[in-house]
């Protein structure tokens, strides 16, 4: 198949590598001329995937028309803040692609509108110009996928047939894909776990141990599920790859840029300094603000998110925020009933 990959960052490059190794013809689109030239001539992308050799048949360009033309599949892998503008450009060339399958692998929520990524794409793409929209998400570090480490993800779509097609396109001996029809749950799990990963990095940087990290991940999952169910997700999605799976991988590994950001924040760096040091988009910072606003408007209790919001946006000190979090009134541990009624 001809597959156009929109985005030349770490995740886009790793997924493009998988697709080429699955014998698909892949052309990547990006804006950075140096990255494009390196992919084409050196067969590397050292800025985003250091020490990884890319297939010689993998090509990149800044010509979006060439990427879209005659494509069977278009895979969108750009930061959340860039999705709308990129999709607006993409829409101009879709008639050249003969109704492709559109897949996105971006983990975030759009600021201001609070929309999930699939909602942003649906708002900008002419529906008659593409087959279906599929979300590809799950516990995955780009570096490990590029090294062919065993990885499992979820392809979610309102069309099970479309999800199964993405499953067939991506699956191989090291990259396994499951299907799901709960697009809301998969997208919210992917986005909201970045907030909890920031908290995990903060705990590590502040010197807390495994007990605190286990508490954060467990109660973080409760918060994610609570908001997700309120927004229409299936609660069972959050005990799958896009829920607990993604939480585990991002909250326990220094590979996670959100974990890295939290770790630096706990060591005294400002948000601006952290973003400068990591030099890649830290989705959890913006997502925390969106989740805070959603929780306020929907009446959903999210104490960990609120504590992190106070640190990121209200200049609260980390020890103060943690003390307030731990001093809350006693609660009953969340059950399925508690998740559904948003009371725990």
C-alpha cells in the first residue's frame, strides 16, 4: 500500500519504519528541511531517534501534495497544537488520494476547544473524501519500537472493519495491534495519562519512592476513568492498553518526555526551562489545563490533576500541593459504581 505519514518526529518516524518493514511504500511529510535531508540521504533521524538506522527506502519531503497523492492510508502524527492547521492543509489535497483511510497517532486534547484529536480531524476534513478515521494508541516508546522491541497497541474506530484494516497494515512479529470501537476512551486514556506521567516524574525528582508512585498511578487511573466515563467512554477501556497500559509505560520510564519534564520541575526548573531542555512537545502540560477545565465544567473530581494544575499554572510549591492532596477527607476506594457516579 502507499502510505503517507504526516510528521517526522520520533513517533512518526518509528511508525513509518514499521510500515516500511511491513513492505508498504511510505513517504513522510515534515517542515524541517534538515530532518528531511537526513532521512533521505543519511537514513537516520538523530534529533528524534538517536542511534537508529532507518530503511533506505523510507523517504521524506516537504511537499504535502506528493505525500497525499494516490495514498491508500494517511497517518497523522504531529503534536496536538499542530493538528488543526496541518489537517486544514491536508484537506486541500485529499481529492488526489481517492478516499484514503485516515489514521492518527497523536495523544492530546486541543486547548480552548477541549476537543479530542479525532473530533478536530472530523471538523476539518471533508467527510466524502476519506473512508474512515482510526485512532492508533497504546503503551509505546518510539525508541523501543524503532529497535523492534515487543509492542502492543490499540486501533480504535467507530468502524470495526476500519480498525481491523489498520490492525492488518501494522501487525508483525514485534508490533501487535488489538481493535476497539471505543474511540472516546482510547483517546482520553492516551491524552490524560500524560498528566499522571508528569506527576510520576515529579515524585521521582522530589525523592519519593515506590509507594508514592504506586499510589499516583492507581489513583491517577481512577481520575482518568472518572472523567472518561463522564464524557461517554466505556470504563473497561481504561483497564486495557490505552488506560493502565499507557500509564505504566509513561509513569515508570525516563524515556517518557512527560516523566522527564516532571523530574526537572521537581528539581527546580521552570516550565519554560523544561521545554527548552527537552526540545520536544510535552503534551501533559497543555492537557493538564484542558483536563482541569473539563473537570470544572463537568463537575468531576480530579484531585491529582488539580494539584498538578496548581503547580504548573498557579506557581504552587510541590510540597504544598502534595500536602494538600494527602490531607483531603477520607474517601471510599473507587469501584465501578464510584467511577460511574463520580463521587470517589
